[in-house]
C-alpha cells in the first residue's frame, strides 16, 4: 500500500493522534482494516477508531495513510432507534464474522454549517474480534444519506 503510515508501538502503548476533531490517544488494537476502500479514499484501508468522553456519542475514524482522511461516526441507533440493517453471507465471510459475532455499526457524519447529517444508507460495519470492516453501499434504500443529526 503506497503512502501508508504505520503506527509503531506495543499493543498497550498510547500515542497522541492529531485529527481535525481534536487530539486523541490511539492504540494499535483500535486499528480497523477495511476489506474494500471507502469511495474517494481508495489508497486508505487502515483507520484508527478514536474516542473521548467529550466527543460522545461520536467517534473519530482517522485514516492512517499519507492523506489522513478523518471522519466522525456514530452508532446509527443513536440517530434512528429502530435502525436495522443486515449483512448477507458473503459480507459476513469477508469480515470473518459468524451469525453470532457481535458487530459494530457506524454511520458517517457530515459536518456542515447548515446542520450536520448522517449517512444511514451506507453504514460501516466492523467485526471487533478481527478489526475488519466494510462499508455497505447498496440494498439499504430505506434510509437516507443525509439524515439530520440531532
């Protein structure tokens, strides 16, 4: 992977990570590898999940390649309590997940002056046991890409 930035530290070490949303402490165990790149960010497959009490319920998803894309994400159920999305068998296999594997669901937040929105149609799904993730890009038309946040 060209331009990749490797986070070098032991599994329990903390490292300060600068993002557009603040400075966070990052751990290698919080690195998610995407099985497919996010559209528009094809050179970045590794992202660090960063959280802080001041940011809750949002989490920062910080790219680790040279371009360092950074997103705010939120559990879609925080926005839409009845949110429901399913994985097919191929998607589960790609994540290394079984039907019993608890998954982390994240929706990308778009921060704008006129009001922030969240993309509920194309959530990110992470298998926290393997730290593998993917974005669901089709088949979830019941949800909006610009759902008002808050």
